[in-house]
């Protein structure tokens, strides 16, 4: 086989995974016993693996997740009330495909953001688009967009993602503009995409955060009724780690 011209041709065609697979097979003496169909199958598997990895890396960069987290790294032994079976179910990402929501609440330091980012990273691995924002930064971005004309474009971008993560919502009451922003986001995504919200404030107090009963009804009816809920408890994991180091 004229290996180098074939490698050049594969790379020219954008088949870098197959090119790498061909080099690997050429270096393995036992591969010489494979027939043509087996060679082709292995090369196609390698190409598919490389393409999936590239898509994941692209989606992960676009998501801007706060933590480099994965569902495999989640600690189920910490005393914080995390339902392992529910979280593993969420790790399948079927809830995103079904356009459902997830609400993660609990005190500071119990790992809400980490869990949200782990689910976001798994969604990227499953070839789903993800957008992550801390709540304060999201509302500040929309306020700026309203003043410079980018507001409609920002809302369209938020509506397109398969999963929108709004991290660390509350505890301050929303202003009138932020209430309208949240309603626009929720309305645009209702039955079209999933929302994951983390907050230190229990869900039954979210009416207080929104501040307007009419808008609160409209927003929460679209967010809460089809949502999976993870209500965490316990002390800050960061404090426990610090105490363990000091012991």
C-alpha cells in the first residue's frame, strides 16, 4: 500500500480520524490478517470517534460552563440529600430531549453549580447545545443589550440552545426590567428547550424573588410544573474540605 499518498488524500478530504486509524493499523502486525471490510469498519469507527470528540469540544467551548465537571465525578456520599437514582436518570439527558426543566436548590456550598455543570457537560457529550449564564451576569448582559440594540438577537440566541443553565438565581428581588427579561426567556423556551436553574432560595419562595404576582404566575407555571427538582441540604462542602485539611 502507498501509505503516504493515501494519508494525504484522507486529510485533504477532511477524514483525519480515518488517517490516524490507518496509521495505527499499519503499525499493528496482527491487523494484516483483517479483510478489507474489517479494515474499513475500523477506520470508519475511528473517524466517527474523532468527529464526536470535536463536536463535544466545540459545544463545551460554546457553553462556557463554570466548572470542569462531569457526572462521573459527582460525590454521592456527601450528606446533602442528593438522590443518586434521580441524578443518574437526569444524566441520560432524556429530560432535555423531552423539553423538561431541572431546578436545583440548597444552601451555599453544597455543589449546586457543580451538578448543573456536570449535567451541562453530559448534554454537550450527547451532542446537545448548551448555554450557561450566572443569573446576575445574564440580566446585566440583557440590560446592556436593551440599550445598544442587541436585545432581540440575545433573546434569539438564548432560545436556540437545547439547554439553558441559569446559575445562582436570587436572593434579591427582580426589578421590573428583569422580570420582563425572565418572562421573555421562559416564554421563548416553553416546549422548545430546557432550563436548568440553581438557587439558594427554595422554589416556594420564588414568587417573592420575582416580585410581581401576575408575572410570577406566568413564569413559574412554565418553569415548575414539568420540572425535576433536586433539593439539597447540609453544610458547605467547601467548609468540610477545609476542616479536613486542618485536622
